[in-house]
């Protein structure tokens, strides 16, 4: 303990015991106040655990006595004493006494700028932004510290508009003030706004510090301005010791920056040259490997780390889930628990998403129990993942229960449940939930529109798109992809062209997602020239783009051109996917190109792709259409695990064409085994018997269908009248104007007959 403070305490205790009168002159009063302030500072140091003052760790009673004496003697009116009373009570976590001391301080006109700023920061620390704002608005004089505290607090709460208003009101700017504003914009993903503030900071002549530079580099990376980010790095190196290898925080973010730029070599170099590394450094390195797709390398880094924390585990688990290795993500979660690490919210979200991908209800429920045990289940991030997991496991009721227990639902929670209902084909429930939403964003509209498209309610999808436009929400790339798919399935070129015009107006027609959807829409609507024009004008193409064009040509009967386009794709650096091969096999099937189909089917293995059920179905169709029924049957019999009902249906249909009763009956039997309620087998077998002249057997099959209450699915067609779509279903009068339509048809029939 400091000897001067020890003697002061002894002397002051003696004076408190004897109660001597306060010195009458100002100099003595000031000395007395300084002694009181020193003792309060001593008590505060003890409260925060300073080892030098450990013998005073239980001196809250002394602080209370000092306060009482200061009030009685009038020393509490001294600004230094008043400030130390506030900080002392705050150190002892005595908020009631702190607040009373502040009110007394204000009443005695002893409140300084520091006093107000300190109380402002105390309210912010407690999360009471409303009280902080009331205090801020009532301050007689606001300093740049006051503005900095409020702007930072509002930004962290997502109240960006209020923070910007205060930012514009602040007459002066400091490095802390500008840095807080830049950091706030970055946290709210308003990266261009952050760069604007940095430009203003430089214009005001305020010199950035290392923290400012890190925030600005984050803003550049978030905005995709990697060139600007490197320029800022250069400016930072010139302005300070920014690139000091001892500055771990800066070095860590440089690793992250290089990872986002895709420059793994530069990230490795920064890591290798670091003089000191912490757990964040190792985690950043792990993320570099994982982001590059080297999950094995990321695992090696994890196990080589001298120290692992929950962020390290959560990073690798998240990356495995994002890269499609859901089983490994779940396995790592178990390993993390065995390592004694406590999962965080991010980890729970990732592992629940992995369980959803695996449709592992039991594992997901076990993780749900962990979230309840650790008090994380009500987090909106965890709850959204739980809703997704239960919905993908076909447990919508459990998802609804989770949703109902969330105390403060955000838009993500609502969107997750709407998406879950859509996934399970419950569009009535999804629509009702959508109507009840207190607020909607573009993701909400995307969710309901894509839900309608997934469930083949294309007319409803277009109606929702029109409602979205009317609400003032600006559609994005995902929206247009879904809407154009609806137009494609309705074969509505007119509506498709209107949507195309909107993409041009918004300047996103060259996006690879929108361009692919446009090309596919025109192809499915039979306008191949427009489809090819969009495809050829795209500045960037991916495997989906090529596949859509190959499929479009094949579906419109241009099999050879489709195959030539596939060969062009093979010449690029873009590898074909399983859907590309499916499109090529489809082209071969409809073009009668059997040998080429066999060649491409065998080529799949060279690209590391294993043929799936749909590929076998296509190959069976190719062989069956060519009359090679025995080969088609042999192919299916060799790979029974990969055969599907459609494969046998294709073979049975060909047997009807070529009147092969023997193989046809075997195919029908196999089809019934796979899908006993599928009407296709009965209808196709009946047709085969009819083509062979076995009318009695054909009639028996039809009677059998009626006996087991099987009914062929009804057809559906759409007609567009004055911009509105009308759907008609066979065997079911679902249209509201069915009676009127029937009357007109009867009238037309009568007029035609006379």
C-alpha cells in the first residue's frame, strides 16, 4: 500500500472520530477535499481488485462513511469529490447509491462534463440506452466524448438513423468519434457509408489510429473494394507502426483480409512472420485453409493449436457445414464437447443447420437440449436454426412451438418458419404467417415467392411478386430468379419480358443468376433466339448457366446443337456437374444418339461424378427408345439400388411401343414394388396390352385401378386474360367462374350445331 495514502487514511479516520471543525479558509477546504477524493480513489482501487490496495477490499462501509461526511461537511460540493463518489460506487456495483450521488451532484451544481460523460457510459454499459438518451438530451453541455458514447451505443443497437443524426449534430470530431462511427457502419454492414466517414475524417485533418485503419480496411473488404483496402494498408504503414509484427490484432486482421481477397499465400506469409501469435491468429489461419476448400488442412491447424477456444471450433464447424460436409460438422461438435469447450451461439446455429441438412431429428433434438441447458435457446439465431431443423425433419408443429417461445422475434425467425412451411408443402400456413408478419423485408418476399414456385403455384408466385412491387420493396437477384422460373413454367413470354425489362432498369440483368434465369425462361417458353442472345451476352457464366442452355436446346429438339454446346463447355475451365450430364443424356435420348449417350454416361466417372437414379432413367430411356429393351433391363438389374420408379416406367412405355409383353410385365411388377400407389404402372401396362391386342387384359387393368381406388392425376392448364392468370383442373371445378364458363361453352356448342 502507498505510504502516503496509508497515513492519510489514518489521519482522516481520526478526524472522523473526533469530529473537528472544517478549516475555515478556502485553501484548507481544498486540501480537505483532496484528502477525501484520495481516499475515495483508494476505495475504488480496492473494489476493482488492485493488488496494491488488497487490504482495503472490504471498505464499502468506509466509502459510505466518507460520502456521509462529505455531505455533512459540504465537501460533496467539490467537483473532484463528486466525481470520485460516482466512480467509487460504480466500482462497487452500487447503482442506486451511484444514481443518488449523481442527482445530489447535479442539485449542488457540482456536475462536471466528466460527471455527465461517466453516467452516460454507465447507462450504456448496463444496456439502458433509453436512460442514456434521456440523460444525453438533458445535458447542459455535450462534449465530443458524449457524442462518441451515444453514437457507438446506438450503432451497436442497430439504430443507425439515430446515430447518424447525432453524428451530423456533433460540432467537433476526434479520432475516437470518427472511429466509433466508422466501426458502427461496418457492424451494420453499411460499408460504403463507413468509407464516406473516413473520407470526412481525413478532410477534417484528424489523424487515424490503428483501430481506425482496421475498421476502414474491414469496410473496404465488406464493400468488395480490395484495391482500396490495400491502399489503406499502405497509408497505415506510412502513418504509424501499423505493420508492426508485435501488433497482434492488426496482423490477425491482415490474415483475414488476405483470405477474403483469395490470396492464401499472403495470409500464410503474415502468419509465419508474426513474432507472437494468439488463439485468434491460429483461428484466422484455420479459416484460410477452410475457405480455400482444404478442410483437412483446417483440421490439422485446429489440432496443432496450442490453445483452442469456442470460436476456433465454431469456425471449423461452420465451414464444414457451408462446404456441404454436414456429417463432419456434427462429428466436430461432439469432439468439441469432449474437449471441454462450451459452444457459443454461432456454433449452435451451424451444427443445427448441419443436422437439418442430414434430416437428423434425433441429433438435432439432442442439440436443442444442449441449447436449453446453456440458456441459448431463446437467441433469435439459435431459434431460427432450430425452426429450420425441425421443418426439414418434417416436424412443423415442433418448429411452431419453438417459434412461439421466442420472446423477441425478428424478421429472420418469421422468414425461417414461412420457409419451413413452404418446404413441407404447407402453403396455406405459410401464407397466413406471411400476412401476420409485423414487418417484411426483401428476404420475406423472396421466401414466400420461392415457396410458391417450389410447390408449383406459379400464378400465386407472380401475384406475390406484383404485391412486392406495389409495397415499395425492391426485388433482388434471388427474387427475379424465382419469378422467371414461374414465368418459364407458365410459358408466359409476355410476363417474362416484363420481368426482363425490370432487371434492365435495376441494372442487374448481367448478373449470372438473373442471366441464367432469363435464358432458361426464354428457352422453356420456346423463344430460343432470345435465350441464346441472353446467354451469349452474359459477361460471366457458371456451370448452371451452361446447363440451362444445354437443357433448353435439348428440350426444343436441337439435340445436336445441345451436344456441341456441351463440347464447348468442356473446352472451358468450368467443370460440368451432374445436372449438365443429365441434360446431355436427355438430348441424346430425344435425338436417338445411343452411342454418344453411352460415351457421356461413362465419361461422368472421369469427372468424379457417380451416376444417380435420374441418369440411369435417362440411359434406360435412350436404350428403350432405340428398341434395345434387353440392354435397358440389364442396366437396371445390375444397379437395383440406383433404379427409380421412373426408370421402370420408361422401360414399360417402350415395351408398349415395341410390343414386348415379357419384359413389359416384369417392368410393371417392379414398378408396383417400388410405388404400389403409382397409377403410371397400371396405365402403361394397360396400354401395352392394348397395343398387343390383349383387350381383355387391358380392361382388367383398368378395373383393377378402380377396385383399389387409384386415379390418374388430373391435368392442369393456365390461361392469361388481361394480365391475370386463370388455372383450370381436370375433374375438378375449382375456378370461381366455372358455371358461367360452362354456360358459354354450351352456347357455343349449340351455335356450332345449327
